[in-house]
């Protein structure tokens, strides 16, 4: 007997199962309990009379950065699609050929999870044009911190993982490209780029998949040191931002490059972004941090159960907020320009815009050009977009 069939209980029940029938039933229960498959139920609940799902994104849902937050179907948290032929799998499901589907692709719940994105389709006679910013956070961070070699890479090839590994290990970038004699270093450059930009250390590398990509754990501290040595301006930026924030709480407003301004007003620490928008931290206070022999920044924010709790911050975390908020403002201005050019945006996911356009109107090249235009408030920021056209939504 068991009191629960939730996902935490299933593994132990499977281990104790004494016959194939029980194991099969438990396996099916485990597969059908996948949270991602339940997104189909969320789509059905949210379907309106016009055949569309509305209110998928909440404006300024992320209070710290001002990014949009996913609601209902949670389009910002959809499973990636890795099936070799999405269209065939999709057609088999639509035609109800489930035996053939299982024969060709395996577990139906797994396939249904892979096909969630494809449930979003354009209007009749239209197609989706999907276009997203390439490595937008790495670009913005390098621009904010004045990391010139990173900016030069983005002005040129844009192979930031290879270029990062080249700087870290002093190996020619061409040797690190796929198929090159030191292509093994690319994974280290990639995980370092993704994990180290906001003062992350070995824990951040592991969270970003360093161990899963085959990097031994004992190599992680060295990767962190090499990345920081190669990106000294970004490292300096962490401490400049922290010092400016602490100084503002102590009554000394400060302004850094690109007009990033720190000041306290009416019980808030405000950080003015290059775009002119402000981030707000409620009731900031400085608390001693004996471990680091310094004062640390704290503020009131919502924690578990939406209760107000005092939260800690530091240079890297503040830089993350500033960078992601600036990337958000880039997307805001790009979407405004796309709307003005006649592109009908139906939703957007992180730094990706999905436009529903009649066939023969608009183009991927034009969307890329609009999203890559220089912004008046961000001179020198190298923006670039990439994308595709399709008859249903997917991850390219």
C-alpha cells in the first residue's frame, strides 16, 4: 500500500515493484505526471473564443529588472524540442497514429513534451517569423564594463565561446572552432561565459552544466581564475557597482559610465540605467559581513509566500540586475520599432520575438535588421539578431 503517487514517491515504488505489470503502471503514471505535459491543459483552459490564448505575459512581472513574466502556459519555461523531425512527429499526433508514434519516437508523453512549442501556430495564411538577440547578456555586460576584446569579437565573428576559451587558454581561436584541434576547449569557454559574468564561481559553473559537459570538478576553480584574468574590466565593474551602491546608501550619490546613476530617495535605492529607466530597492540598509570584513548591501524584497524579507546583494548580483534590465530595454525598443514597421508580435520569450505575418509580407532579414539597429541611448553596443520562419513555433 502507498499513501502517495506523486513524482517523489514513484522512484521508490518502482524499486519495490515485484512484477512487470506494476512496474508498467508506475512508469506510465510517472510519464503522465510530467509537469511539461500539463501545459496542454493550461493551453486548453486559456483558449478564448477567437481560438487564441491571451495574457501569456505580464508586463514588468519581474520586479527586480522589469522583465516580462510568464503566466498561464508559462511560455518562458517551455521544454526544448530535440526530436530529429518535429513535423513528422507532430503529424502523427494530430492524426492519432500513436502506435506508430511510439514505434518511431518512443514514449508518447516524452514526444508530447517535445511538441509543446509546436502547439502555437500562426493565423491561416500566415507564418511565424521568430527572431532573437544573439548572446544579448554577454554583449550588454561587455558594453557596460568596457571589456573591449569582447566587444571586438561581437563586432566581428561573434564566436564568444571560442574567443573566451582563446583568451583563457592562450590558444588560437581557429583551433577552438568545431572540428579544430582544440575544439575540446569550447565547452570550457561556453560554460565560463554563461556562469562567471555575475561573479559566479565553481557552484555557478556546476549549475550551468560544467560537470554534465564532461569538465572534471577539480578543473573548475582554474576555469574561474582564467575567466576573471581574461575579463578584468568586468571584474572591476562588479566592485565599482557595489561601491557605488553602498556609497549611495551612505548619502553619496555616484554615476558610472553610460550614465548608470546610484542614489537614495524616499526610502529606496535607485539605479538609473543607460536607457533612463530606474531600478528600485526598497529600504536599503548596510549590514556587517564579518566573513569579508566589509559592509554588505541589504534591502526588503518578497521571499517565500510573498512575505517581505531582508535580502542580501553584492556587486555581481547588482551587475546581473543592471545587465538583464538593460537587455530588457533593448528588447522593448526593438519591439516598438517592429510594431511600427507593421510586424504583428503575438508573444516573446526572453530575448526572442515571435511575429505572426501573412505570407508575402515582412521578412526575417528585415526583422534582423530592425533588431540590430543601434540604440540612441546605447552608443557602441553591438546588437545582432538571428532567426527563422516556420509554420509553427519551435526552438531552432
